[in-house]
């Protein structure tokens, strides 16, 4: 890795905020020398809105897939309580996919559709939405290709919940947050004011919020409630999204994933989940560098792994030099724009691993 000063990172964030990539951000670099962290901006573009700081809770979006869902699975596998070669139907007999295994789902090779748009009808009933989810069937043969699928991780979550008799929030607290000493990471955060706002609320969401008698149904922005539509309609903890965390939480979790903090799972388990089944594919839950991704051309990060989140989050790990890059933003506020965050990810990664 390259040694980059906190001032350099701060300047990069401030420039991005000035260009309206996002209202606020938090960045950390973890290395054997320690942790460098910087914060920038505010919760919104309103100059009177709350300043981003170490207590700010971020909607982790799809980083939930690894920080919560995959991490829980790692612990179950490590203790011999789950065999990834088992069919998903072992725990979910109602799922019509007899050959699909937990491993297939974690590697996004199960053949599920990328996403189930529950918001197209947007009913408030969580049980009805869950039944609709579990009624889905694969749209392609298993292991016929890698297709990134939120549905895959939603299925894994339903499976481990059925196996353990515990909800994902309960499993996350027991298997991840408590043993790692995470202070604030949670589903369904109680302190809405500490949560960084995401996107404008669409009409269907306002309606569902009122039908559920949720607090602040007329808020113009989503705040303290998961941004992802399907996860929201499934109750806010569906495995593909839903986790909220501070920068410190993600740093602490990242040290265990890198293996620099020992004792959470065996080193062999960490390696098992990091590695692809075949060269060029994904790890178990974790993404890997791709030819057209933000790490393209950075050979020093060729063995790295991690995950991105739609709200503007990133947690990426490079075991070759025991470093981690964490970037948390609310780039979907007030509305989504993909291009700017893509450029910034590449710029930051190149600064660290060029």
C-alpha cells in the first residue's frame, strides 16, 4: 500500500462534496500501522444539517450481505452447524430449487433473478411479501454463470433463520456484533436522528409507512429505515440490506475479516470465504476484482475482496498487505447518481494501491 496522509483523504472527500457527489462521507484506511480515518460534510446539503462524525449511522445497503449475512454464515460453518454443500431446501422445503445449495447462493451462481421488485405492488404485509419471495424459482440453471443477485442472499437469510430459529438481527447480534465488540451496528436503529438520510421517499413508501403506523411517515427522505425497497417491504432485515453501522463498527469488523484480530473464526474459514470457486468468479458472499471494476489495473489489489453498497458504501480488503479501505457516503441523497461515486472509488483505490 501507499502511505497517504489524512489530509489527502480529507481533501478528496471535500472536493467530492463540493462537486455534489454526496452531502457527507466517512473514510478509513486500516493497515498494520494503524487506522487513518476522516469525516466530511453534513447529513444533507442544507448548511444547517447535522455534521458527519464518528457517531453517524450509515445505511450499509449491500455491504449488509457480507457484514451481516455472510459473517453469520461464516460462524455457523466454522462451528460445523452448516454445510454449504447442503441444498437450500433442507431448511426451506417450500423453495422450488432442489439442486441449489447455500454455496451456489453465496457465490451468486444459483440462477436466481438479480432482484424481485416487491415495490411493484408494495403491500404492507411482511408475511405476504416473504411468501412472494420464497415462491420465486430460478431463471437459469445453477452454475451456468455468475449473476449478482439480491434474491440469493435473501434466500440464504431465510434458510439460516429457519435452521436456527433466530431472526437475522438476533443472529447478527449473537455471532458478529457481540463477539467483535461492535458498539452501534444494528438493524432497525432506535436513534433516527443519528442516521444519515438517503433518498427521497416515493409515494408507495409513504403509503406503506402509514399503513404500518411507522413514525415519521411524511418525512421527505428515508432516514433510519433501510433504503432498499425489497428489504423494506420484507421488514427491514432481509439479508441483502438493512444493516446500519458507524465507521468504527465497519473498521472493527474489517480487522476480524482481515484476520488481524484473531479468535472470531479459524483462519481456514476466512480463507475459504475469500477465495473464488474458479478463477475470475466471486468468493463466498464477497466480491472480487473484475476487469471493468473500480480496481481494474491495480495489480497490487488483485487478490483483494469486499463489497459495494448502492447507497454509496464500500468495504474492501487486501490480504496481501493486510489493508482495508472503507468508504461510507449517502450518494443517493437526495436522488441517485451512479457515475460520480464510481469515479471516486477508482481514484481512492488507485491512491492506496497503485
